[in-house]
């Protein structure tokens, strides 16, 4: 794909956020459904999920691609906690886990109010150490990305977990299929994607925004933006507060008011993305069968 052809400029501001000479690099091809990229700067590596193939893959600039974990319990989304440990959402076991420094796995959440979770999907960590994750039913809809089962939860929620106390709270309960989530750089807003149009075109394909209040509660929920091609899945913010979302035709970028300002077109449907590299100015894109990357002129907001 020619470099100049991958960008759609919907607002002049987007031109200042991209590096048109950098181009889109395909780093790996061979996944069945690539998801959940997370960057480890201290190890100079990216981990991501290949859900149906039951594996977590690792990419490094020097060594290329290797298998990090297999089987992976149909792991989907990943992030890091404030101590740099891997936090993962597992479809197969319907739980959220933490990989300790010695490689052992700690279960952080697998039930709410005595019933099994649906299939935790994506996860972020706030600066206070709390873990926020979504729980749609994608992993129990069939045996392709998990194990077919009936949901035990009456709703498909967004949860807040305090890993110190183990307290798990449902902070939003009115989603159809909550998916990717991201904090604004100042952590005053939580963005959550609703990807339920994946199985019914009449259902939402939008991203909602919520104000964070003292005490970890959410308020003033509203539709922030709508994806015009495909659905929103994984999302991330940059240091200036712009929101970058996966979509059917690539990556969409929205300003802080929810206006679409530009797109990076990708040959395959994009599921998730993250900023990485030593300067957090490399956008890694998990897109169906492949892992892509492209350098941009902004930096990601997520830490560590």
C-alpha cells in the first residue's frame, strides 16, 4: 500500500498528527483474530493475542515474533498495572488475571455477586491502581473464541476492581456489548466502546464517555462519537486527549469534542491498537490476521 494512500484527512489538525513518509508496516501475518496489543517499554517488546489460536504472541524489533504463552485460555485484551505486570482478560476461563514477575498467574476476578462473569474483553488500569474492564458475551457465543455457554450475568457490564481489597463493582450496567475502554490523559473521562452492531446492524456502533467522580463512580454518560465503518473495538487516547479507535476500514481519530478528524486506512478490519516504542509514538495495530505499525507525530497517553 502506497504511503500517501493510507491517510484520510478530515480536518487540517490531523495532518500535524501523522508522518506521511513513515508508511504502514506489516510486522506479522498468521493470526486468526489479532487482539489486545500491549507495549512493554522496559523489555522493548509488544505482546498481543491471537484469540482463536489460543496464544499470546511477542514481537521485538531485534527478534521478530515468538510465542509468549500457549495455550492462553483464549486471552483477549491486555494492559499493565502500575508495577508493570501484565493484566489480561481471558475468554476461556471468564476471568481477569495478573501475570506475576515470576510468571505465575493470579486470578483477580472471575465472579460477580456469586455468578460467573460473561467473558472479560478489554482492560485498563487507572493511576490509583484500580482495574477497569468490560464483560460482553463474545467469548461464550460460540466455541471459536472461548467456550459456548449461557451468560450467568443478567447484564453486560463495565467493572471497577480494587486489587488491594478485591472489591468488584459494576459501574455501568446498560451496555449491549461493552468493549474497548480508555481514560483521558487527566483521567477525568472514561471512554467505552459499544460494539454490539457486530451481530446486529440495528444496535450501537458508538463510543460513550463518562465523567469520573470522586470515589470512582461514573456520571453523565453520553454518546461521544459514532463509527461510520464497521464497529469500535479497542480504543486509546494520545497525550493531547484525542481518541483513536479501531474500525472496519482502519483507525479513526477523534478530537476531544468527538469530531472525526482523520483516518489511517488498514487493509484488514482493525480490532485493537496501542501506542508503543521508546517514545510512545508508534501506533501498533492488531488487524484480523496481521500486526501492523505506523509512526505518528503524537505520543500515547497510557503508562507505564
